[in-house]
């Protein structure tokens, strides 16, 4: 098959993602158009070859890691296709391989011009002049692709205000294993209760029975998005590359707020920090992020700063500062943000904090420093694990991505703290406090720690499911969290998801091992 | 602020568009200027009707008394710096064009030997301060000597290498002489009409080039970085004169250099001019030796991509990319690097990128100025062979 | 110790692009920020003040709006701020700027140390420090990487020069230009921002300073921009030979071209 090349050592980078899981594959392709995707997918479907879809491989759940078969890497499909305006809202259609960073840089520098734009798109571009837009979802790793974000319904710090990727995608083109294409537009095709009918552009109809489970009432990227009278597009967003290949996405653009400030609030005790965050999170308009860094996370940063190099540019964290709440304020004017800052300072003092122990970023340079600080935390944890891996190659970082409803924030923190102390495990915690969604990362020192950590992780999945939480709030399930999905929804629900998948992908060639254990027993044998 | 002749202004608005300060605006089809004008003059060139003008300056003294070009020489451990020779080569062209003498100024404990070299590289005259105490560069002494000799001998152009030394002495001298100085010129020419020195340098972060002149003050001063101009051919048949300069007036020095530590060519990747970057495509750890060998031969430094650090083939401090080091070399040879976006962010400042990779789809090719779709180790071996046979 | 920090306002983005067709500057409406080198200089002053006590004045020349950034300097540790602002200062090159700054320094009064960033990111000239020191008649040290010893009488600093590092002693008053890495600037806190709002910035014009206006602004600037132009675009993607031998020859030629 012409666009497919046999897999060789030079492609070894395409066997892994940021979860550090390493897979294996027989062939690889870098399609440049929907037509090429279609050709490859049809060939694989006819020859029963599993296909793993890839973007920038920045995912943390190994969804893009191939376990055999073909790797379809979409990073070369990165054109901006068209622009559209409706009721003063602007919509940008892009190919899936465009990265978030490139997309937002082009938007910020008003350099959207694309050879693919029609006269109508160019006319819309003119209407956009004088205003700056952005694509609002903001996973920490900005070099991710838009296709990857859609596949796992990514979110990030600013999702507290803007919601996950799902809320910002209004249309999709999806190529199915059969070689047919679906054009899905939000608001045009709905399920009746739990029955969904889809018709491809080629005219084939599919009747899908949606699973019966109820999704938790919290931030969630675990399994198919299912509810009564579901909008068809939502089924494909967050489907982890198991239902079809997304070849184009329409993004709803958001007007960039004129004033963006970031403030880090430092505290001596976790209790005070949580109380502060809980007090302010639902009473301040324009609060885009409510992030948290615990003592261990700050200690990791201090250590990395000492080693110099890339992290030397981090600001110095005072010894007395044991944890940090980061808030980002999006407003129309600096004056508005100044008022909010004054209010936040007051609340901090009321909670027992000291408003001189804050870092305020009021311009892009300082803000990017605080974003660098945020990004440096997981990087530091990875560096520690890489170091330890040299002695114990099997260990990995065990990063939790679970969320609970608002009223269980203090319960879940108690759960994490007591169980970690009991097991004598090293950990570092950071993440989206505003959504009760913390990345508690177990940092195993040896193999025994690694096994203890895995067991503890499974226990959390169970207890958090019982609290009405989600086992994956934003990273997607991929391969790594597939076992916990069963814990969350039960075996029956998994079976229903599997049946749903088989309706669209009868040979189960797509995203093998994502969401649920492979259903390809017969093919593998 | 800018003067606008409203009789000439047609209200076309071109000047408004050029103004980076947003100081110009149109009212009733005429251009007007606000206080925020910085008199940068860009709008003056933009106006097709010559309606805008800058305030006129005049010379404060008789400029015709100034004649000749000087190059301030620098040496290190008894050898002239390459930038000094490069400057002489360029200055020779300028002096020939203007038909004026070219002098080199030298402070050294071995001035006589070096003076000959300066003449071989283009100087007509060498102004020497020779003394056994001048083993190391002395910024304050050089400054005082130049200040006195320039006032006495009145050269019209004085050029410095943009070394740490030059960048410290030249501005101080410009302030003493109340004249203009243009830093880091990439081009020097003589203006055909008035014989002025036209000094071109990058402005606005290198996105725009500016040509600068010093029409009403003398000398016209400029600094130039090493490697901008070619080294002239050494011509041992050239002759010239040597003039011994007196020590400048004694003054209590303000600075005392307590200690100078020579640092071996350090591995400061961010400032490396020539860079070789290895990626996972080099195949095995032992091929790193080849990478280092080639780098040594061409005088380049070595950086690596992240997968290579993760594999333990190199150290984190050599990692190039968003979370490693950001580099700005003149030339970067990328060997077997696929070009993850994180990596590309770290090399976007490179002037020229040559990428060698077997994978035609490697993203590194999208940013490369020169692409080689070939085995990087075979190419590297050929390169090493080529350089070794030249030795 | 009385410290003066010279600070320059620069565009927050260095990405000034020129429209190749209209030859006009495409500007991003982004706000101005402090030259990052100057923020490091301010941080050095704050660290010295923490060690020896004293008073820090931030000094800048610019349009009236610069007072907003001087307020930021106060929130980052300066005790007071002086802005030199006048139409007569507009269009200044480094010589005219250092003359104006020297008048500002005299206005501030007795001082021990003046700190400047090594250079400004918008101009890259690195000239203001030495020019200001000469105008004031005090010694200067460029490219300072560390303050090894400090008192009100003298400093011992290390500086990085080409291929070497130096330890230099200087008697005060003196002027230092510092590299960006000398200190990581702190961010302001809510408390310090509120304090800065209450601390007014002093503004002086040419007349207040009794400036000789033939030495300020465009009139006092010996250099002038004759023309500006866009550099030729980077040529994109030349494919070299795929034969290792031939490719090596071509690569070597490219290296030699750069080395010349």
C-alpha cells in the first residue's frame, strides 16, 4: 500500500506518547488529505489490520500508542480550511494535525491566511480584523494537536471558566472504517432517548443503541459521552480514536479577554489554601483557572531550580511557602482585574493568609513565567521518574486524573492524604482544584512502591466512583485507564460501549485497546 | 515632533500606517502628529508627497578637519583577534573608496611584531602604545589614550570590534567626544554623494534593517561583531609606518582588575554560533563520538534532542528545545532529529538550518533551509573524512 | 546605600513585521513592558538594599504613559520613581538619552551606585551604561554577572568577557551594567501593588532639569536613521543531494561560508 511504509527503527518515536508507554507496530503512514486517510483506512479494514490514530503524541493515557498493526499519524494534516461567521460568532475549520500552539499563535498574530480559504472565508477574515480570538481549551501541553484534543475531550486550567474541548467544537468530519464519511454538525442530529441514527455522505444508515449508564455530575473524560437525546457530535468527541478518524473540525472561536492576570497565592498549610480556593471559586466572575500545587510539588520545583539549566528562570519560592493556589482572572479591563485582585487579597487575609505572599502577573511576560511554573511541575516529576527508571526500568509515574463533585472536595483530599501516608508513598499533587480535579502523582522509589502505588490507584478509582466522581476527568481513558473504566461504570456498561463501537467498526480495527480491553481476540490469534 | 506641511499633505494615510507609535492620525483629510512621536523618521520616507520632515540639525564644528579611518586593534595572548583583521579588510575598502589613509591603533607589550601584521592586513599606519605593562587589555587606559589621540589627530571614522572590550570602551568614548556610535553593524558603506559612513544594522529584533549615519558629528563610530566581514588576505609585501604614541595623561584609575580567569571554550549553547544537533536517528550511543569529532573539526558545539537525553546518551544540559536550551546559532546541522514541535521551538532562532534525515516526513524538514534526505551517519562520516583530509 | 536603576520601556513583543507590499509596519497592539535586563538590574538593587539597607530610585525617560510602568517598578521593590518626559527628549539616540538620564541622576541627588541592564531588547545597542557613566564622570563595569562583595565604599564584582571571567574592584560611586541572568526578578505581590498605587511617580521636563535642549532629543542625537528596509526573506527549503558524499561536500561549503 503506497502511503503505508513498513515500520523501521527510524520511526521508534512513534511507538510512544507522554505516558511513556512503548508499543509496537508493523507499518506507519502520514496521510496528507482526507482522501489518503480514506484509502488507508479502507485497505486496513479490508485486510483486518488494526489502526492506531496519532497526533502529536502528547497524551497521558497511551491512546496513541500502537499495540500492533498500523500507525496513522495525522500530524501532516494541519491546514486551516475555512472561516464562517454566524450571529457575530466566528468559526474556524481546521485539519486535525494542527497544534493548539500553532492555532493560537496564528490567531494572536492575525495570520490566519490559508491557501485553502475561499473568497467567502477571506471575507469573514476581514470582518475579524481589529479583534483577537483564541481557541479556549488549554491543556498544559500546548503542542498537542486539535484532533488529539477532540479525541480525548481535553481540558486544562482554563476549563474552569470555558469548559472542555467539547464545548468549543461545532462540527466534525469523520471517516469510518467502511471508507464512508460522516459530516456532523452540532444541533442538527440528535438521539431519540438512547437510539441514534446516523447517515453517511454515501447514504448508508447506522442505528446505534446508546449505553444505559449515567455520567457523573463532574468534570469527565471517561468513556463515551452518553445521555438522553444526545447530540451525535458529542458521541465522537472524547471517543479516544475508537469510532472513526476525524479529518476536519470546526472550532468556535472565543474573543480574547483584553486583560488577563494571573496570581499565585502562597500558604503555609493545605487546609488554609483549600478553604481560600473553596471560598472564592464560585463567587468571582471571569475566574478562568483555580489551580493548586502542594508542598511536594513546590519542593520538586525548588530542587529543579537548583540544578539550574532550563528551570533556573523559575522565581524563588520562599521556604515558608508550603502550597500554592493559582488563579487566573479574565476581564475586559485592567481596572476590573485590579478590583478583583483587591477583593481576593482581602479574602486571603480573612482565611488566615498574608497578601504579601502572592505573585501577581499583569503582563504577558510575567504571565508566561507563571505558566512556565505550572508546566515545570509535571516536567520535574517526569525528570525524577526518568532518573529512577535507570535503576528500575519498569516503574512509571502514577498520575491520577480523577474528579469529584464540589461537595466532596475535602473528602477526596482526606482520602488522598491518609492513604498516601499509610502506604508511605512519595507523591506530588497539582492540578485543577476549582473542578475538584487534582493530579495526585505517586512517585515510586522502587518496584515495591510501584506495585503499592498501583494498588492504591485502583482503590482511589473505586472510592471516587462511589463519591459520584470520574476516573478520568481530562486525559481520556486510552489504554492506561481502561481497567478503571470498568470500575466506574461496571462490566455491563463496558459491553454496551463495545457493541456501540462494533456497529461502526465491525472488525474493531480502530484504537485497539483504548477504553476497553481489545475485542480483537480472533484477529490476533 | 514631526513637521507636516499641510499644503503638501493629500491625506492618503500612508504615514499613519507606518507609525509604530500610533502618533499620527488623519483629520479632515490631513495628517496630524501627537506628542507620542519619537521622531524615528520612518513616516518621512513613507510619504510620497514629501509633506513630512524631521527638524534640521547642523554641525557644531568644522567637519572638514577630520580625515582618515581608524581601526582599534585588539589582541589576546600576543595574537591579534580575528575581528581586528576582518575590520581592517573592510576598512581598507572604505579607505580606498574615500582615498584616505587607514590607521590601526594598538596597545600591547609586543606592539612591534603585531604592528607588522596589521600592515600586512591593510593598515597604512599603526599608532602604537608599547609597554611591558600592557600584557592585558586595559579599558580605562585605552579609553584615555583614544580620547586624547582622536582629539589631536581627528580621524573621521573609528571602528571597533563588538567584543566585550569594544562594547565597553566605544560608547564611553562616543560620550566623551559627543559623537554617534552604531553598534553591531552588519554592513558598512561610503555614501557616494557626501562620503558619509553608512552603517546598517538589524533593528526591531532583526525584522527590520536600519541604515544609520552620523552626518553632523565626528568621528563616525561603529562596532562590528566577529565573523561579519571576511578575513583579508595577508599581504607581506605591504609596507606602512609606525607611530609611537605617548602615554595618556595620568589619572587615578577607577577600576582594579583583581583576577582574570581564562575559560576554555565553554559549552554555552545559547550563544553558540555553529551548532551540531544529534537526534535519535544517529542510531546508537557510540555514534555520539562521531558527532563530537565533527563538531571539534569545524569548531561547533553539540546539542541533542530530548529522546536522546531520555535514552541516556547525553546529558540534560545539552537538550535543545522548549524545556531545554533555546539556541540562536548562525548555522545548525541537525542529524537524525525528527523535529518534535518542542524541539523546533528551541531552534527557531537559528539563522540557517541544515537537516539530515532519512524520513522525508520528518517535521524538521519543514523548518530546514537545506534538506538532505540521506543516512545521517554516512553523511557525518563523509564530512569528517573531508575535514580530516584538509588538515 | 543609595541606588539608582535606569529602566527602559520596550514593546512586549519584538515581532515587528513589515508588510512587504505596503512597506508599512504591522503592529501588534500589545502593551509595553520593562526591558527584561532592567528588571534584573532592579532585582540586584533590591537584593543590595536587603543586605545593606538604603534607598532605590527607578529612573526612566519616556512618554507620560511610562509612569504606569514606573509604578510597577515600585511594586517590585523601588522606593521611588523619577520619569523624564518632554517633547524635547523625543527622537533621542543613545548619546542624547544618556545626557538626559545624567540630568535625572543629578536631580535625584547623592548616590552610591547606578545599575543598568546590559542592553535593551528593542535596540540591542548596550551603549547607555558606559555613555551615562562618562557623562557623569564615574567609572563603569559592563556585563556584570555577580556581585561578590558590596559596601557603601566599594564593590567587587565578576563580569563575563570574551573567553574569560574577571573579578573587578571598583570604588563608588560607579555604574554597572548587568546581564539578565544575574538575578531572577521577583513578581510583585498584592500588598506591594497596593503600596505602589499610593506612591506617586515624580515627573520632570526639560525645563525642570535645566536641560540644554541642543543636547536632548533628536537635536542632540548625532546619529540618524537614513532608511529602513526589510531584510531579504529566509530562503526556504533547498534540497541538497541525497548521496552522503555529495551532501557532505555541500554541507561543508555552507559551514565554510558561515565561518568566513
